[in-house]
C-alpha cells in the first residue's frame, strides 16, 4: 500500500525553489499530474469576517475543509485536510495549509480500512506546518480515525429538528453522484457540515458512500465539481440569485431547501439511524450480488438486511423484499432461509404474500420454515376461498403427512362455515386436489336441503347457483345428503316435491340420485322438463310408460305445462309421442281441442290436420260436440276431398268449401284448387263459373299460374282464355283480380297466331253468342291495329303499354256491359 503525502502552503522553501504558494513537500513519486489534481481541490479562502484573526481563538473558528474525491480513470483518489493559518512566513494574511493523501482507489480504501473518508474529520494524521525538506514518507498501515463516528452523528441529529430532511439530503447526494445537480449544504460551521456529511455516508450503502465526493467547507461553491459542497452562512449570503438553479440547496441556517422527493432507501435508513447502520451494511454486503449500482438496486437488499436486524418493516417494504428474494438466485440456501425467516417474523407481513414467500424459501435450507409457510399459505387460501376471493391453484405438491394436516384444517373450515362459504371451499379443494371428508360433505348436503326446503339456513344466503350446480355435479356425497332430506317429504304430497324441485334443488340433482324413489324421480323429471321446454313431450311419454298409462290425464298435463305455457306447437309435439286416439280424459281432450282454434295461418296446416285426425279417433271426443270438433271433422273431410282432385266436378266442390267459416278449410282449398284447375281439362263455362267464386288469394294464384305457363299451340289454354274473357266484366273493377285478369288476357293475346283468333272466337261465341262474340271481335281488331301501329311508331313515342288501366282494348265502352246485363 502506498499513500502519497503532499503539503501545500505559502512557504519559503518548497518544490518550486522560490518563496510563495507551492507544495512544500511531497512523497517521491507524486508527480506533476497528481499535484495538479490535488491543487484543484484545496483552494481555500476563509470567510471575510475571519480573514484577519487576532488570536488563536479566532483562528480556531475558521472552518476546516476536509475534502474527498474518489479515483477516476484520469485521476487518483484524493483525501485532503485544509486549515487556515492566518499569516504566512512574510506575516501576510491569507495563508492556509493543505495536507493531502493521494493514491489509487484500492490503496486509499486499504489505508482507510473500515473507516469512511469523512471519519478522518480532525484526525491526528493531519499536519498543519511546513517541513524543512521536500520529501515526505509514504504512509503505510491503517489511518487513524478522527472525532466523527456514528455516535457523534446520532447525537448531532437527535438535537436537530431539521433531521426530518435527512432522507431528502441523502437522495439528492446520491443523484449528484450520477450526474444530477451538486448539493450545496449551508451550516453555521464546518463541524456541523461534517456531521451532515457523516450522516449521508452512514445512510448510504458503503460502495455508494465511497463514491460520494465532498468538501466540508468551500468559499466559492460555484467553482467546485464535487457532489456535496459545504459552506457557512456568511459565504452563502454572497451567492447569486441563481443558486437554486445551479445547486440542490439544503440551507439549514436560513431554512431554505430545494424540494426533493425522498427515495425509499434513505427513508428506511434514516428511520434506522446511523448507530445501527454498521450491522445493516455488513449484512447487506453479504446479501448483495455485486452488481448493485444505484439506490434502486440496493433498496431490496437493504430491506432484507434490515429484517435480519429485527427492524419493523412497512407492508410495501416487505413486498419489495419478498419479490427480491424470489429472484435472488445468487444466494445460498442458508441465506435464503435466513432472510425468509426474518421476513416471516415481521408482524406486518401481508398474508397474500405467503405464496411468494413460500416459493422463495423452497430453495432454502430450512425445510420446516418452508412447510410452515406453505401451511399458512393454504390457511390463507382457504379463508380467501371462503370469502369468494380465491387466487386460483396452489401449484404445490403435498407429502402424505402434509396432506393430512391440510385435510384436517379443511374439515375444520368446512364444518364452521356458512353454506355459501362451505360451497366455495369445496370448489377450491376440488381445484387444488385436497381430499374431502365424505361425512362432512354429506352433512353439508343435508344442510343445503334444509335451506332449500325452508327448514334451515336462509336460501337467499346460498351464494352463486351456478357454483352450487358445478360443485354438486362433482360430489355425489353432497347430492346424497340432499336426497336424504328430500326423501323425508311425504311421498303422497306431490305439490311440495314439485315446488322444491322446480327451484334450485332440481338443478343440483342427477337422475341416478333419485331413480329408486318413484315420487321423487317423477318430480325430478317434471322439474327438468320445466327448465327445458323442448324435452316436455318426451318426458310426458316417459312418465306414461313409467306409470303404465296410455294417454295423459289433465293433472299430468298441468304439471308439465303450467300456466299459459300450453301452445299449438306443444300439442303438435305431444301428438308425435302420444297415441291420442287412446285419449280417455275429456278434460285432457279439451286441452288439445282448445289449441285448434289457434290455427289461422297457412303454416299451421302442418300440425292442424294431423292433430284433428288423432283427436277424431279418440274415445274422449267421441261423445263431444264442440265447435272445434265440428271444424276438425270438416277440415278432415276437406282434406280428403281436395287431396286427389281428378275432375272439374271435384274442383267445383272444393270451390264451394272455400267459402266455409273455418279458416283452415279455406286455406286448404286455396292451396289445392289453383293447381287442380290447371291440371284437369276445364270447359270455358267451368272457368266462367269458378273464377268469380274463388277467394282473392286463390284467384290470383290461378291467374299467375296460367300466365307462367303461357299460350300453347295445342289449344289447352283456349277455354281458360275464353272463360276469363267472358267473366272479367263481372269482377270488381277496382280489385286486384280484375287487374290481374286484364294483364293476363293482354299478355296471352300477344302470343296468338292468326288462326288462334278464329279458334278462340269460336269458344267465346259458344259461351256468349251475343255480347261475347262482338266484344271479342272488337278486341281482335284493336289488337291487330295496334300491331300495325307498332311498326310505324317512332322509338321516342312508344305510347301506353297494352294491358294497363289506360289500355282501352279490353273495355272500349264500359257502359255497354251494364246495358247487356
């Protein structure tokens, strides 16, 4: 170890060879560059009020500057003590003496040993008088400490209300060390500045404290490049108005401070205090991974070290330490367990951190600690699960002994919890593979049944119905306990069973749970059908088979279709499962007859006719004579009549039925007459008779079918054309059928060949020799004339389209028809 010594003052003899300010003596090897680096730190000027001390007391009052700067790539580490001497050899005022130590950083730290640079405050190592020669010996061995240590700093802070600013000061100094603004600290004396510097260094991790450059007194702070610059009040008063912009100011004499948000680490160490930081940093250095560079890096390490020292930590501090411990892969198993145990003993340890702490200690050497943490974690998880705040799967395996301990604790929780909490616990246990106790689960099922039947806890306090269903599906024991309670209800009292199973109880059970209990089984099937209407017809058929009955009674229908739920669709679906021809209960028959009145739409034919046939064959309706039954018989007869029409007489009969009051018969005939009229070979007189008697729907359907087929060459359409031509004048003039007929006749006439006119005229004349023949010839003449005009008409003057209301071809003189009639 080589520590170079350098003396600097105003003297007669020194390295320059002439009198004046110069290095009086140095250790051989302290070259020009080292001397230049020392000179940059030791410039000194006392406060003006002490420039001319008159006695030793005034001279002793001059501030001492202990300054330090760590080594860099370009400069050595320098630690210097500068004191004011007053007069020099020539009796002039202003002289000062600087004793500096310069060396590589490691060599200086070796010389300091366990001391911090600030702890050489007023150390006996510092000299203040020039020597006769120019050579100084290099120092070897550890340097002696001075008058500053944790005890003096502690006493200093205890007496200072301004100690509340300590965390802010440490934060600001740490920031200055990484390029932020330097800190200007103003006190009454340099001794007080030194105590603050000591406090900062004690409260920082030693590697960071070793990098803090400081001066306990600087007459011109703006010329300094150090992190922490001390001065006295007299000098601070001479600084310019931009001081707050240049420095982070902590002026304890004028109570003037720059606002600095304190970092969490100095807040913690300020709370601990300088007296306890020795052990704190010893443990922290042992726990560190060596890569910590800033306060953020050191913060979790410091918390863990504080926990080892028994310091009471805040919740957020424990959270930070636990998270750090989980990722501290560099720690050996014993250190992990040591820190984990210290955090576990913290009274403010949040229970929700137990899973993370258990995970962290799984790599430790203390297995008992890990097991205890896991058990506490599970205990916490059970409490969370009971409250509906489960954090999910535990993701841990259990030894047989540990599993038994957990199962015992689970049974304790389950037995004491209300039903809603117990169900959530059971769900949590299923998710995490914790064995259930069948006796307690069955007891829970009985408690649940009592609540659902009004004999125990309130049904309103059972929690989520969906969760109840999920848990009940997994636990047959729970369902068996539920069935035991339901079985106690008198089997002959169907209503209570239906009422209970119509609610949540029916959703919780499985069919196999009640198959051996007939009344309960039937009530279960009914409840399931009520929840799922689509299965009601199948359920009805199944209940009839179970009972050995052929057809339902009204009581059974009322159970499956309560209130207003019976509909035509339901009746039609039942007819597909039940032989209604064996229906014996007249009241049940009325259910089916009642829905026949709901049929009013064409699509209702799909269920209406099959239901009519089924009911007409049953004994229950054989003696009944209701309007619905009469309508059903007529509908069946109409269906038989119109199903296979083969001649025009059957068409006429179907047309007659079309005027029945029964909407379904009318719809049936409207659907079947138009295609039949196109299929059978009618005479013109038949068309003349049928068309006015068709409903509007059927007439329009017939005319459009005829228009889609168009004119043919074999004469098939002649009687249709002639009959429509003759009867059209008897159709309502403003109706849709009349307009459709006019358009159809015009469209078909366009397709005539010359000989078609004579052929159609013959059919029309035979049907109506007087007016029909005359009208048709007039119609023919106009059509032929219009055809000739068509070839002479200009393209831009097409004229009115034929067949429109404005077309006079079909009715040139509307009055002559009335005269004929």
